[in-house]
C-alpha cells in the first residue's frame, strides 16, 4: 500500500550536499513498492491525495531518515551489563566467554531481540557482525594460538535469520576462521555463508561482508585470505582495527598487513581506528579505505577518541555505528550522536570540529555510503526505500525550535519517537512497541539466557 506523509518537518539529508535538507511543512509519498515516490514542501496535489492508499498526518513532527548503524553486533542484546569494569579485552572475555556456551537457537533469539531493539529506537539499517564462535584469548598477552575449532554453519545461519526475521535492513558480516581449518575449508565455509545470506530478500539483506579478523588472528596470511574472498565473492570487509590503547605498536603493525594485501583499494572499512598515526591515516585515505566510528562504545570501553575531524578533512569517508548493546548499553542514536559531538569538542576545544548537522549525516547517509548501500538507504530521496522516523518535539515538549535540525540532534531522544517505518510500513509505534509478531517470544527467550548459560560458564563478570 502507498503511504502519504503530511505536515512534516522533513529532514532529507540529500546526497552530494552538506545541507541537511530541512523542509518546514513538507510531504512525502512512499509507493506500494516501499520506495519514495515524491518529496516536496507545501501541500500535495489533489491527485496525489486521492491516489494514496493511506495518509499519515504527523502534525508538525519531524520526519527524518531512519538511522544507519555502520558497525553493530546485534547478538549481544541479551548480554548487557557484562565486563563493566574492563577495557576491550576484559569485556570480550566476559561477553564471548558467555556466547561460547550459547546454542544456535539462543543466538537466533538474541540477534532478533537486538534487531528489534534497534528498530524501536529508529535504526532501520545495520551492518551486523555475527559472532564467529572462536575461542577468545586476549591479543595483548600473546596467547592467540589459533586453537579454535571450525564451528557449525548453523551457528552463523541462525544469526543471519534472526536479523532477517526482525525486518531490519542489514549487511551480514561473517568471520573467515582462518586459523580454524585448512584454506579450502575456510573458503568453502565462507562461500556457504555468503550464499545463505544472498538467498534472502535483497530489499532487506542488502549485502554480505567479511568480519575482518586480522587484528586478532595469528595467521600470517589472514589479510591475503580476506582479500581473496572479497575478490571471489564481490563482498565488502570491515575490520576492528586500532581500537584499544593496549599493545598499540603491535596493533599498528596489523594495518600494514591489510595495506600490503591490497585491502584498502577494495574499500576496506576500518572499525574504530583510534590508535592511529598521521602516516597510517594518510595511507588509509590514499588507498581508499573508509572508517566506522562508535562514540558511545569507545567511551564505555575507555578506548579513546578517534580523530574523526582530521580524517574527514583528509578526505576519508566516515560512518557512525552504535556498536552493540553490550558496550553501548542503550541503542540510542541520539545519545551516540551527542557523545560524538561532545567528545570531539572536548578533544579539540573547538565547537566547529563537530557540528550537529554533520553528526546527523554521519549516522545516516555517511554510514550507508561506507557500507555501499547509499543508493537504497540513508536519506529521504526519490527512489530510495521509505525508511523513516516520526519524532515529536512536543511529546515531551523541548520548547521552541530555534534551529530545528540542531534541536533534532541535540534535544531529541527515543522518548520523542512516535513511530518507525521501514519501506512505508510501521515497524514500531509509541513507546517502542514492535509490530513484529515474534517480539514477545524474543523477549521471553532472551530473559531465559542467564539461567541457561550461567551454570555452563560460571557467574558472568
């Protein structure tokens, strides 16, 4: 069914412009194919009014693109509160020491729960890292010996299916387990994972990708294997790199492995990318790599502050991610944006280093651009999917909108979200109530996890 949205404070985030595309009193038509058919100011013509199957009068509320999280781990939705006193590696011990005892079906429900959580807070597209179920040993202590076994394919399949069944748009990322089997086995397994994801509706499963693991892998050819898989399957790759402040020289040496393998030229996305040098940034930009920035989780895990304004100035494409519920705690894109703005301004002592309009772009169209899906999502433009949030600045009332777009970024929160639409279809209503028929069961399954997992792994810390 087609949907006509009326009387909206539209924020469109147009491609190719730094203007946020604000329209005070606009309308938007989403066709029955779920794509935007028209966007304009004022009142639509009588023919458009008469031809719409459904009309949504938002009465002056904001209508803006659904947020894009360019770096997410949706399976962690049932793991909040673990590793609170730790930096990255201790937190990973707590979290992955728990998922090591979870079944594929438990991972399905936790992933589904995480994707519905994103949707309820206005995140309509996510780059999703699936848990590879590799034995976790901290990189910094030199014990990464590659002893993980080859996991069952169902462990990945069920996570991908949980994302799909939530109704969120996503890019599915899988690790290659290069230390867990012979090269032929590793490539065969990854090919099966890509084929499984590509069997889904391509309007929702927007792509397949590699969860780059060179940062953690002791295998000397891990980067070459990943680049070969990118070439064979036409997939992207996002690597967690230079994240934590421990063992920085060793981490920096891993960047050279990707560089020398030719990953930068194939569009490698660098997740976190905090412990850099000017030379590393220059090489990344020159090679064509992009960067995914996770402000809230970087603060939570005491990882540091990425040099995002400098990277942007040098020409690097940057997107923003919410990371995961286990280290961002609340999947709140407005909190994530404000933390990013505040961190950069505190670091640079310059308010112009991160303005609200730029931050909003990075968490919408910027994320879509680095993921390679900006032709379909990230902005409210004709031909793209009608994925949008309805955000009411009067419920609760934030006062006069002296600068509407800046107020949208700085003064809104999930409490102002009245509705979330994907393809012109309501997926979440007031109070974050999901329309998904699996939502209640997902909640019940996630709440069963502590009783099921704690006896197997001991008390989680």
